[in-house]
C-alpha cells in the first residue's frame, strides 16, 4: 500500500500501477515456499497478497485525491450503461465537460446513476498535479475512510503469513529426537 501511495503521490508509474506490489507478493510467496510453509498456506497467502496488490492502486489514488484533490462542478455530456448494468445495481459511466465547455477525457462512475441525464451537474474531484485520474464525488470522505477498504486484505494477509511461518517450523521433530536420545543415554 505504501508503494502505491508513493507512486500516486509522485507519479512513478511502476509504483502507482501496482507493479511493485505484485513483485512483493511474488517475493513473499517464494519466501514461504523456501521455508516450506505448506502449499495450502502458501496458496492462501498468494491469494491475499494478490488481492491486496490489485486493490492498493485504487485506494492509493483515493488517498491522494482525499489529501490534495480539488473539487469542481462539471456538466454531463453523455451517460452510458456498462455491459453488466442489468437492474438497479448496474454501473453507469458519465462523460463530462467543465462548466466552460472544455471536454474532459475522464469517464466517471461515482455519482453517475441511472437517473443522471446529459446537462446534469456532477461534482468531480481532481488532482491539481494531474498524477491521479479524476473521480466523481460520492459524499465526504477522509483518508481513514479511503484506507478502510484495504484493512481486511492487509489483516488477512498478516494473519495468514504468521500462521504460515509458524507452521513452517517443525518443532516436534527436535524435542522428540532429543528426548529419545536422552532416554537411551540413561
């Protein structure tokens, strides 16, 4: 997560895109394989690490927009339903332009609903440095709210790693062998 925030804050594309997170996930899985943590535990850690690495870039962008983003009003030019927009739970994408008529290349989905029509005004938060793509505003958020989404992934990964490493130690082999040796000596 820290690499993602660093990348989004500074514009370093490898960090912001999550590539570093994927490399860290691979390194963690390789380490657990080397300490013979067990295939099931390594599989669980791999899934959690991959999930964390894939969710971190979006969360990092949200943290950056929360910290230094600026809000402005934009006008909807078109609304398009996604392919999976069946029923009320579908996602809708709005193309927008600024109040001055300058088109934006961003298509936003936050704040864009089935009821949104061309000409409606939406709130948009953007990064003044242009390092993070703009987003629609869905109410007030703070940095803690932006990070809550990753808390479960991170906690699950830490617990799975601890269990995997602890299980990798073969503690029963050593005490039993030394007890048998001591019994023979007496």
